[in-house]
């Protein structure tokens, strides 16, 4: 029997008569029922956040940090229950789910150390000029289904630390672990400071356009991000958008084939490729292309695709049917165009669960849909290049600019190439690393604003300048 979950509004766990079903993507079984909120419940949550903001904005940084540390503690203390539930609703293997849960606790506790100190611009006998940061107000947070817990923390923590309050909407595909977290923190955070409500995708525009929400922070597709930007324009809401990517990895000819094959595999296939910063286009120098492509394909043959709750599973299912159908469509398009597959490409039409076999393509053209579009699935196109200038041009020839990577023994050359890539983050000889101290921000159509680090925290504030003329004749 499916478990009933509740929303967190004004410090209380509340339910609705109407509910949504949540499926396990590996079994397609209903594993949870969550409230289906609409305008009425949203109004209640926003009113609670607005009322709490009057008090929360006046709290000290130490008080805010203590509440955030309590959230981090709740995640740590209940990590096993949370990661098992996360696997059940999202599909990722237990080890990866555990990594997300523990990473969320780490990100929360570490970001709590950030500060919003005043900046003294001038202080002499004539005048004092000081810039301080004040909270924007009530935040509307909208979270995707690929990393539901870490993305929730990514929005809750800077909102709280800045003095804002928040109404958070998880994805209807993966709300369970976030609602379990809501239950765990209900008595650890002042009522109304954090509100978590669930609903269909139609709830998103209601949040974006709500007159009493001051800022929107959204992670998801570029197409939806554009709609949110339009919706927020009506009353000039502040926005932070972390959007799609079509990230390129560049492998130089001096890279060690045996050492980088495994790393490149996981750069693409972690979380079944459902990561905005996964390696979605892999450019390999022609001198090592044959050897490295063969090594990656050989490694892939030893990785098990299956139910993330089963021991030995390396890659789980696609999280939802809509994305499952899209990935299958991209693979079919590649087959229809006669592109060569090193492995994969055949989805079992009679199988249970949203499973796509690990799929690696051999040097498809740049204009192939499976290269030009963000796959967001366990699909890896490998492409051959000849010169450094050529590969930089090809890597930059995209509307996206979220992240990228360079693989080379020549660290100085790696930095030189990295600085020519039009992306917000570039890794050299590593992959998929984010830190709480550095901004995560996309270029071009991959985002607007920043998350993490001091820059991410400032997104939740306004600058206010206080000018005092000393000894003025008044």
C-alpha cells in the first residue's frame, strides 16, 4: 500500500483531499501519495512565509546558522532512510543516492559558514558610506527530479541564511524524500520560514506569478526557464535560473587511455546521464580515438543497468516515462540516420521499468540530434577531432554553456584550453565537482544568476547603501 505524505506549511504537516501518485521508475509501482496543491494551498503557504519573514529577517546570522545546522543534522541522522527512499522514487543506485543525501548535508553545513558582512566604502571626518545586504523577501523555489534533495537544499539554505523565507515546490515525479525531510525539520525551523508544497507542473506558473513572492529560484530545462523569466517579468521578481547544458569533454592526445576511460564513462553515465553537467559530447583526439573509444565501450560492458535498490547496479532507470520516451526517440533518430553504435541502442519494448541500455555512438556528425540536443539519459556520443582550434570551436558551437572538461597530462595546456571554453565551470582532469564556496553559473542559455558560494548567497539579497553626512547643519 502506498504511503501518504504531507506538506509543510507554517510549521505544520498538512494534507489535501486530492493527491498525486508517485511511481518507482524501476518497477512502475505506486509507492507514495502526495498532496495535490493549487492556488488556495499556495496562498496559505505564501502568507505563512510572508508573516515569518517579518521576524526571520531580523534574526542574527548565528540564529540562522543554527537552524541550518539543525537541518544538516537531521539529514545526517536519518541518512539511510532518506537515501533508500530517494532510490525508490528517483531510481539512482543506493551508493549514488547516499552520495546525494550526504552531499546535501555537507553543502548545508558548509554554506552556513558564509557571511554577509557590511562593506565600508568611506569613513572619514566628512562622511560615512556603508553598503549592507538586506533579504529580498519571500522566495519561490522550484526543484527538478534528477537531484531532488540536493537541489532543495541548494535553494533552502541560501534563502534562510540571507534572511528570506521560502515556499519550495518539489517535482511531482520525486517529492517523497523532500517531504520526509520536511517532516524531520518541521520542529527545527521557525514556523513559516520553510514551506514545502507539492502539486502538478501547473503549480509552477502559480508560484512564478504570485504577487506576494519576491524571488524565483529554479533548476530545470531552458525552455521552462524562459517561461519562468516571462512570468516573473510582470512584477519584476528577482530570478535565479540554473538551466540545461550540452557539456563537452575534450580529451587531448597525451591522455592515458586506460586511466581516463573509466572517468569519462562516469562523467557521462552517472545517474543514468540525468545530470545537467554530465559529459554529453565527448571529443577525443584522432591519435587516441580508436583505442579510447574501444576502452570506454569495454568498460561499459561491465556495468549493470537495473533497479537501483539491487546490489551491483551501476546505472538505474530513466526517472519518468516522458523522459524515457524522449531518450528512446533520440536513439531511434540516430538509428534511422545510420549512425554507428559501439554498444547499446536497443530498448526492450516489453520490459518493466524505464530502462535504457548504455548507449555509446561512434563519431556521429555535429548536427545529429543526439549530439546537438541535451540527451539527459545514458547516451554518450564520441567524436573525433584533429586540432585544438577545431575542437574549441566545436565545443563552443552551442546555445548552452554550463560546464565542460579537459583531459590532458599538460596541466598548463589544460588551463589554456579551459579559458577558451564558453562555460560557467570547466574541470581539468576531473568531473562533476561542485563546491559550496564557488559560484555555479551557466553562460548563454544555460542560466541566469548563480548558485553556491558568496555570489549565490548574494542572489537572495538587495544591496542597500547607507550614507551619513557628519556634522551636517540640521
